[in-house]
C-alpha cells in the first residue's frame, strides 16, 4: 500500500504536472532537441548570452546547492520551492486566487501598519525579525556583512567564506538552517499560536546546523556546546 504524499511532496507533484503542460507530444515522429529561445528552435550563443544577462537563470547551480546539501530531503524540497517562488506565502496565494482578502497580505511578524507584503524576500530576509536573526547568526560566526536584500543574494553570500573547505560547507549549511527555522516558526505562530522569539529561533538554528554538519563526512569530533561557542574553530583543519 502506497503511503499518502506529504504536503511538500504534493507541491512538487503539482509543479511537475504544470511543467508537463507545456510539452507537445507528436506521434510517429522522432524526438529532437529544440532551443525554445529561438524561433528556429536552433541553439545560438547570442540567445543563450541574452538569457544569462536577464539574471535569475541558475537552475543548474541551484540544483547542486540544494539537492546535494547535507540536509534532510524535506528541507531540500522546501529550499527548492523557496528559490523558485513556489512556497505558499501570502503574495503567492493571492496571485493564485486563494487569498481574496488583499487587506490580510501583510507579514505576520511585522506591524500591520507598515503594510509589509509577505513575499519570500521579505519574510526570509527583509522582515525585521528575519534581519535580526541573520545579524545574530553573523555575529555568532564573527562575520561582518552588508547583507543582500533577496533570498538568492544571501544564499550566494553563504557559498564561500574564504577559509577551508569544511568551513565553507558549514557556512553553507547555515543558510538552510536559517530559512527552514523561519518557515517553521511562521507556521507555529499561525497554527499553534506560538510567540515568535529571535533568541528561540537562534537556538534552533544552532541545533539544526550542528546535527546537519555532524552528519557530513569529515565534519565531526566536536560537541554541540563547542559548536555553539565557536563553529569556525570546530571546522578548522588542524595542521599536521
């Protein structure tokens, strides 16, 4: 007996079915490669270069960063949806016609008088609660950044920290722990009426990132207490 799909799996299935809708199948004809950016359907470097200049065209890089990260599969699926604007944030629900009351689209963590639309970039980066949590995290890692104003820009800032391979891996894990913690915190506030507290979120980020880093090859030999005190020292490769 097949198990029932989880909510995030159902979202992936719906996204896959939407992708299939653009496919046109023809019987009794061999499959061919087609380049949809040209009317002739033939590849040209000019059209590829033009597409790259438009930005937000990194599916291959996104795929590797998300699906090969040392995080649980459900977190990978969530982060993939986040990067591609597929999460049920209020702005997305309004666009799909699910939320019809446009007066209730503000961020649940912000003062309603500020009229802050709950979008992925606002909720995970620009919201005051999210921003405060990011700054607390950067202080924990002893890093000073002019933080990007979008989820992708912040992800790029977590790609490389300029040290050693294991430190870069740990820094990359932090982005996933942060956005996952913010998402669960929002759901807990709405569904369970839990108060959103930055300090509590921060402790969850530390705990989640510790276990995800601990399960990564080569990243062990340290305790959660030492990780919470100084994660960079935990990941430094000691010279022979």
